[in-house]
């Protein structure tokens, strides 16, 4: 069965430092997509970044990059030069290629940026 | 462009009352999803639609919950009768399936409806 694991329930990081949020996934399907969402304290779910299983390069979106290691089945989110506004809950998620339209979410990591 | 619009943002009701949550997806999107988020259970998919047709309602907790999508620009989630354990944040999300890209079905979420059943 498909599964997303986020092992860090909470993290504290100093402002301006880089942050890596861990995510591992489990699927036997060769076609899948990986996503990261941010949920600030205001509650909305914000899409951050996407990585396809066949993409050759790691995805980047501004200060966000996805460290995709296919053999290890990991899809860590890297936030460069963290800011106070990055304090939020972060969810890793996965969807399968052509068999399913649903997204499987991890349990999330709460990130606290310290001034 | 407007994102996914949910209403109301907050709803407080008494046990036994009917509650209707509303969602307007992003124009042109062909998928609509309803989720429930609680501290205990995290984010749960309740039901989703493709081209206004319900595809999977296996996450709907019980018969008290129903969802409709009468057209491409509107969906409702109804709870009747409501119970205190239904208190949660309910999210609606929409997406446009990109078949030329593997599994790129990015869901865009509304701001959510915070439901409190007293």
C-alpha cells in the first residue's frame, strides 16, 4: 500500500538558516507525483512544489527545492534562508500516475523559525 | 484569478441542526475534493468528483454526510443531523488533471470552513 512518512513532528530553526524537512514514501508504482503543502496558523493549505517520478532534475520554486532521491524513496523539502513567515505545518503528499486521482498526505512537520 | 472559494469561513451550530458547506472551485478545473481535518485524525479525504460526478465517497463517515456537485462551479457538503464529533475544519480543493504529465494533479485548496457543533 502507498504510504507517506514524515518522521519529524516538530523542528526549531534559527532565522536565515536552511531547513530540510524529511519525507519518505512507499509505492510500487513507477509513475507517481510528490508534493509539498504549507499550512500556516491561519489554516489554509498552500501548494509549494511538485516532483514527478520521471523528472530528471530536482524541482525548485524560489526558496523551495525538493531533494528527490528515487532509490531511497525520499522527497525532502529544502527551504533556503528561512524567514519568520516560514513557521507553519508542512505536509508531504503523493499521488499515483494513472490509477488514482487522490493525494495521500503525511502527518506533517511543524516548523518553528526562531528570530 | 480567484482561487477555491469556500463559505462560510466559520459555522457554529447546535447538535441536531443541518449544516451546509459550500465550495466554488477554480474555473476550468475538472476535479473537486472535500476533506476534513482534525487534530486526532489529520487530513481525511471525504469524497471527490470528476466532471461533476462523484467518483469515490468511501471517506464519507456515515449517512449523515452527503455531497453534491450540480454543476462545474458549485459543490455542497451537507451534514444532517450534525453532532459534536463533526467539529473540524472542512476543506474543498480543486484540480485540473494534466494527462501529459505524470501524476501532476495538483490540488488547490480553499481557506476552509471551521465547523463547531455544540
